[in-house]
C-alpha cells in the first residue's frame, strides 16, 4: 500500500513540488467593505446572490473559513455548522441535518441529505472521500431543496463549490507536517491559455506515516491516510456562450479507523452457555478494559484506551474514483440556458475486522462500484427586479454493483455474501420562481415532479472460504438466502412524487442608524426520498424488504440582518419538521445483521442562531448555536424494544460553535494571524434504540492556529493544533448485543502540526 502511494504519477509530484493549493496559503480575515463585513455570494437558488438576500436557512463556509478552522477532510466540515452532524463509518461520510440523516451502512441506499460538487449530484456517501481540495465555499442548505437541487433532499443539501480557472496567472499551495508524521500537500496552477481559453490544475496528496491507533495484535499502526487526487479544468468563453470541462481522478489507499469493541455479557453466563448482559453494558460505562464484560466468545479487548486495537485484520482501503463534467452556459438575452452533463465513477474496495477480535472471527470485505450519469438542463432568468425564475429538467442513470462478503471463522463457517446489482433511472421536472408583489415583499413558489425506477438483481448467498486477490468472495457457494427476483414486484420499484415550496420574504425599509438591512422570511416545503431495497446481507428472504419513499413537510421562519454599519450579521430561524416513513436501521430477530425498516414518523422542532462580528479592523468573532427537539412518533419496535418517543440518531439537543480570528501587522511587511475555534455537541444517541451503550456524552473540540505571513499573504508559516483538549468522542456506533459486542469508532486524538504556504 505504501509503495503504491510512493509510485504516485510524476504529474502529481511535480504539481505538489511547485505549487500546493489555494486557501491554505494564509488565512484571510473577512475583508472589510466600506468598513463592514464582506458580502458572501452564493448560488443557493441557482443564481448569484448575497447570502443575506436568500430567504432560506443556510450556512456558508468559505474556503478561507475552512482554513481558519483547520478543516482538511469532509468529515470535519460539520464542525463549522450548527445542527449538522456527520456519521462516519466504514469509509462513508453521511451528513445529518436537523436530525434527518442515515445510520445505515448499506452502500446501495442514497442519503436524504444530498451532496453536490459544482452542482453535480453524488448519489452514494462513499463518493465524497476525495473531494475536499481547492474549495471555494461550502453551502449547507437546510430542509427540503427539491425544487432546485438534484434528488433526495429531504433533510437538505451539502453543496461544495471548487475554484475555477482564472484570467490571470496564479499559482500557490501549502505543505504541512504533523505529529503523526503526516505530509499533506495541496496546490493549484491557474491562468489563461489564450484570449478566450483559461485552465486550472489542482491537486492534493496525503501520506500519514503514523496511525492514530496502535494494534497490539499485529504490532502495526491503524487509522492513517494515504491518498491523492487531481482536478483539471479548461474553460472557453465566447461572446454569449461559455463551456467549462473538468475532470477528476484520485486514489485512496488509507488505513481506516479500527473498531473498539467492548463485550456485553458476564463471563460466568457465557461459560454457562446462557449469556446475560453485564451491568457496565446496561448502564453505558463499559470499556474494553472491563474483564467483567466479555463478548460471546468469552474474549474482551483488554484495554480501556480506545486508541488501542486488537483485530487480526486491519481496516484497509483500496479505492479510486474519476469523473468528467461539462458545463455549458448560453446567454439568451432574456435568460441564461445552462446544461450540466456529468459522469462519475467510484470503486470502494476495503476490508475490516468486524469484531475487533485477535482471532479470525468475523471479517467483512466491501466492494462497491457506482457508475453515475447525470444531466441537468435549465433556463434561469437574469436578476430581475420583479420576477426571477428557474425552470428545468434533471435525469440520472446509476449502475451500482455490490459484492460485499461477511466471513465467519476466516471462511471456515458459512458467511453472508451479497452480490447484487441495482439500476436507477430518475427523471425530474422543476420550476422555482420569486415574484416581487410590493417594493418590500416577495413571494416564492416552486414545484418538482419526480419519477424514479429502480431495479434490483442478485441477492444474498451463504458461502465458505475466501478467495485471494482484490475481489474477495466465497470459494464455495452453499445456496441463496434471499433473491431479488423473489422480492416484492420482482425487485422493481417505480416511485412518483410532486413536491412543492411556498414562501414569503419581507425586507422592511427601516430608518435607523443601527439597522442596515433586515429580511424576514417564512417557508413551507415538502421533500421526497425515493424508495429502496434492504438488500445488504438480507437473510432470510423476508428480510429483503422494499422500502417505500420518505416524505417530509417543513415549516420554517427566520430573519437575516446586518447592523452597526454592516459590522454585525445576525441570522436566526425556527422550524418544525413532519417526517414520515423514514428509513431507520434496527436489530431484528429475523436477521443476523441490522436491517433498514421503513416505519418512522418523526417530528422535529428547532431554533438556530448565528452571528459574525467585526469588532475592529483585523478582529472578527463568529458564533452559532442550535437547539433541536426531535422524537420518533411511530409505534414501532426493534429487538423487542419500543422506539416510540426515542430521539433519532445523531440528533443532539444542543450544538454550538465559536471562533476568534485576529490579524495584526507586526512590521511594514509582516502580519500576525491568530485563530481559535471551538465546537460543541451535547449528548446524542448513535442508535435508534436509545440504549445507554450508544449514548455519546456531550463534548467540545477545540482547535487553534498561530501564524506569520506577508502582508499580502503571498507566503505564510503557521503552527496549529486540533483537538486541543484531547476530547475522546465516538463518531460511529453499531450496537450489536446479539453478537456480544458494541462497535465503536473514535474521532482523532490531539494533533499538532505546522504549515508553510505561498501564492503568486
């Protein structure tokens, strides 16, 4: 694995040696405009607007803000956004917004929180691992967004926008090194090729020499990154037409975080053949060092340190992805025609020790392939004082292939093998418009029609043995356990939906020296997440269920305001969600692994508040807070326990973040850059059963950064720390009492580092 990274193409090495990307070439404070905070321009409504003029609840994190908060991975983005969580497990990044998200590990299921890169929809969570570099901004749109964005935006949409080719020559980048021997480089080269053509090449490279975890069984480190990615863009601009073509390629040969797996039974009961839960598991205090709580085989990890692992098989990734996107824009005079065509491919190939045991007990091999074609065509009005609209069509064709294999006793006993395929054809028509009915009042209305056809083939089989090579599968197939052809409608679904949005925006004209701008808005919108199949390791046949679509109705009202000469921004919102037929992952007596069910009615209430304050030139304060009250209202059960009244997964009642960012000249040519930011999550359940064993206590994550830079930020040198207070917190939990253990994945420990960057 290490050698494969060292054989990185010369193009990547050359790029990183001469230039290493953009934003991290020195944190830039919010630039003052006429003595106030800068305007952040977004495209949340498919046209360029100030974030303060968009009447929806959204959070925007600029590339510079990502730098200031030392965000380097997709899994870290949620730290900067209130009421947003990320569930990271098995190499997948699943966003959760306001209690709407997933805790399913099955790769064939799409998330209710959509992810877009440059307006291209990524249907599978595992497709996001190689995208966070050369980023211009991240827009977190909260609530249903179906009238404008892609598919399955029940919970919201996380939109990543990359930097584009420039008309002047520009080069820059960073290299940083940390206390876990990580070399991380990011770089870009951008500029004109002619009067009408410009190009940009950017890349990132990560080689972590020491893992966050120590495996005492193998004597090796675990939980380290080794990956690289490239993005090339070329843009042609004519008089009325422009064409931007981009291509990406990357590989991920990282070693994923291992499971920390305390046992749940008393040793005496296991020895007697009648397992009984130990008290530490029942009250949620069990650790791997508790000899009074063992797994079903009588073992226990033997360490209370969650960064000590014991598995015989390391969590290894061998993944790669590539994509090509063409964006065509034509000025029609009265409107703009936009076409976005994209093909994305990703192969997820990884292995894990699923029980964290030193022996060959339960190991899992994941192999998922997705080929995705999307096409969007739309016509958008030019910014008009009276009427703005977007009308368009969207098409997606997915071809997904699953080849996961759960082995038992190293393949000596029958395991679960799920070779199935899934094809999707999705078509949508959408219309969104905003009409100014009075000088200070605008009405918003939108509608979307969706038609989705899904076809599942294959199934789950019992098998023994493990083949050699990259694609591990059984050497002997014993027989089928479930088949798509025997599922409901022969493994076919056709879902149709009409979703809508209605809203009002009021911008009162206020004669005040203190209030510069004020907008008050209210919206009612509906969302739709297409149906699916619970196919992963479905056994027996009755476990291969057809899941009908999720639907959501959202009510929200909020305000956005600028105060004190635009030195203060203060935004707030209240909301209520009525969520029906939600997907929930639960234990089942009819299945050896957790299954996804389709019965959740969830009601959610919440409040959010965020602010930016320019205290004085060079000193900015930021803060945000969110309160969430979310509960399952359906009378459903899992493992004999009622879920009614439980909180959904990854739904802490309180979230908060704050930052202090300071820049000050220290000489005529140098300046000092300081930043300190903190993020808080109150206690939250990581499983729908809400047991003490999957209740994660509240925690803070504090990061800091100090640097010296040239006045114009052409170069910078900085030192930084992540997780300053050494918080230990879980980012993934799979409570498996039937197996006799709890699977836990912990967030990274404290990390120190230094960064050198430049830009020209």
